[in-house]
């Protein structure tokens, strides 16, 4: 067995580090610079300008929906979708324990109570059985999260929602372009919410959108984030009591995301090819497994692909931190993403009386045993470099496995 670099052996990547070889993020395109300069000189910087309107139509089509509404970020998108569906005080919204805190905070912003449940340990998405166990007479909606772009089991989730007359708002912050059974993420439920924050698969630094096939719901979502203004019936008032917000988007963001959308298919195929190679090379590596897709045939988008430690297969006393340090010494940077389940995040300061939490052993196991790869790392087109990443991980895991 090769001696680990951290113990004085030769690093897999020698003196060069993987981070020096991977494509930079976010991507920059010359045509975008021209658009931004044109917008700057034109002075129409906000107020649902021509690029935002173009994006409203074409991103909806890209994601397989009829309508999209654009706003400030991927948190208020969830909030506005819930508000538009009539979710509010006295209602409960079921969410998974593995997600960024926004998924559980959006119901709170709407006045509802988040109900946190466990995940499926294989795909890391919300467990449909745990959804059904958590339903009460107060339950009004479910927010499944397509985590790290594995699409949740939407067939089962939609069957549960139909049985109990519940709304479904898909959190697609990690799933731009992802699909299940030929159907794009965000089109199974009443609405799909996307984030365009800096790390996401498409980004303008910040930004968010909601997609839907329901014209009336689109109208309410648009009003909810545009101070009550209507796109479909301009000049009309929102209904009395429907409190709307100023969460509007800018033309600069619209132009940046529009061009990224045009390149999305190419990047999607590059990630899939790289991950197929990486997964194949690591198929016999002890002590880890790849996060599975939500269902056979899913078309994943590979946002921060996750490998999960199988702790029972590791030598006594081996920790994830030791594995991270050993990989870093080999020249490969894996990381833990955001460190904890949402309810254990340092940013989750919600009083216990304001939410409900069911037992979540799988959430804890997954979040504290992940090795994650950045999505720009799997944009590599050089198979030799990808093979070296697999070689480094295999070398370290064989050293620490029983």
C-alpha cells in the first residue's frame, strides 16, 4: 500500500493542488459583459425589464413549466409560494432535516409551523414514510428538497399529498436541470423554488425564482414579491388581506442567469460524464458510498456531489477530520458543506415552541459523515485528473478501512 502523503509519502497530485486545476466559479461569458454594459447605460435596472421578462418565459420552458416569477433569493421564493397557496398561522409545513435553514424558516416567515422529519439515508432526501407519520389535521404543505441534486421520490410524495389534500412546494435550490422519469424538478408539485446564490449551478450572486403551471398561482406569487403588482392584470389591486412584499429582481441578474441558462446543458453533460467516471473508479473503494439518485433513471444535476462514510467499515478511532486532512495532503480538497442538519446549525436560533421536530437519526448520520466535491470540480474534462482524484480517495480510504 502506498504511504499516505500526510505520513511522509508522495502526494498523488505532487506539488500541484486540485483546486489549481479545476475551472473557476462562477463562469464568465463575454456576451454577458456586453449585456451588462448595455443595461448599465440604458438605465432600466429593475422593475421587470426586458431581460427579466425574457428569463420568465425561457427559464420556465427550460425547467418544463409554463410560468416563472423572479425575486431576490431562494428563501423568499419559498415564502412567496407558501403565501400564495394560503399557508399561514395555524398551519404546519413538513420539511426534511437535511437542508439549509431557509427551507424551515420560510414557513415561519409565512406564519406557519415547520415540522422537521427524517430523510432516506440512501438518497439523503425527505423520507416519504416519515412525511405520512408526521401529518396532523394542521398539516397544509410539504417542502421536499432535492438535496445535492438527487430528486426526492416525487411519485410517493405526490401520492401522499393527494391522499391528504396537501400542497407541495419543491425546493430545487440544488436541482437546476435535474429530472425524474423524464419530468423536470419543480414541476411535480404546485410550485418549484430555485436559488441562484453564488455557489449554485446557475448564479447571479443572489436571486431566486418560482415555477408553476398554474396561472392563478403564478399571478399570486408574482404579486407576493412585486408589492402587489400584477403581470397578467396590470393596474389591478391584490385581494384584500393578501399582504405582498418587495422582493424584486434586477436586470443585471436576469442577463447573467440568462446566458448561464444557454450554457447549462453543456455543463450538465460535463458533470454527468465526470461523475460517472469517478463513481466507476470508486465502486470497490472501502468505507464510502455515493449518495444514490432518488429513483432509477433520474437525471441528476450534481450540485456538490456527496460521498458518505460507512463508519462501521473504518478502523477504530478514524474520524472524518482525519480523512479530510489526509486527502488535503494528497492535493485533493473534499469538504463537509454546511456542517450540520438545519436544526443543529449555528444559524438556527428558532425557539423550540415555534417548530416541531421528529426523530432524525439519518439526518445526523448523513450530515456528520459526508465527503463533498464542489460542482465546478466535476466540470473537469481531463479524465486523467478525475482519475487522480479517485486514486487519492481510494488510497486514503484503503489506509483507514478495516
